[in-house]
């Protein structure tokens, strides 16, 4: 049994915006209403995740450590593209006993915003937006209709909130709140939106 998620990330002209819900489920039971599924890996890279919670929590620890080692070795911060390749290689190396997780990694490099989707065995696909989780089909429809490449991060935050908020209304596996991570060239900003309405 894999807990649900409403992971969304979009690339804007001046940054990236990532979001996810807060509900953890086990079968037909809501096991936790305050589960973090959006993570700041570095000041310029974030990740939104779906799958077994322990798997992606451990992956986050590994990626943060590897990003620090990269900085010490190279004397510069790791790029989103390099981080995506690192995650892809790590997941592929475990393909016979995979981590049960799907990811969207997004960040801002010196040459602009970048976004990649990854599955459990490490496929690395660049895109303008990505979704993951049990709300994926609902989320992708909203983004297909409303996403534009020239969105600012302020507009992107509104679109991402709308996408997650409407997706979780029809997905019993996700809900309870929305974490939003916005990354621009000047750094990362996190925001939480509580949802109390019935049938969120």
C-alpha cells in the first residue's frame, strides 16, 4: 500500500514552484495529517515526492549530504541538472530493489529554471511542469489547460495552489493542507496553507 500525494511543480520565467499535500494514508486509513512531501534540498533546488514515506525521506537525507560533498569538492553549488542526474543514477543502481517513489526535482541554475520528473528506476525527463502521486491525472489536466511558460513565480504559486486544492477534492488519498516551496535566484521560500473544509 503506497500513501497518496498531490505533487506538483512548475517552471516559471523567474523561478520554480513546488507543492504537495500533507495527508499520509495506509490502505483506507488516514495515518497522518501533517506529512511533509516537499523538500528544499539546497537553496536553489527542491523536490516534491510520492511513494513510501521512509523511502523518500531517506533519499532526501542522501541528496542533501551529496550536495554538501559536491560543494566541498567542486567549490560551487550543485546545479539542478547535476542533481537530477545524481538522483537518476542512484535510483537506477537500485532498480532490482527500488525505492518506491516518484519525484519531481526543480531548481534555479545560473542559466535559468530547470525541472525534471523521475520514476522509481531513474528515468530523467526534462519538462516545463510535472506531477506525481494519486492526484496526478487530476493535476495534469489543470496544468495542461492553464500553464504558460511566461508565468512569474507569484502567478505560479496561485496556479500550483489551485491545482493541488482542486485535485485533492476528488482524491481521498491526499488532503489536509498544502506545502508550497518557491525558488528564485535570490533563494527559497516555504509556505503552508491549511485546509479544513470537509472533502478537501
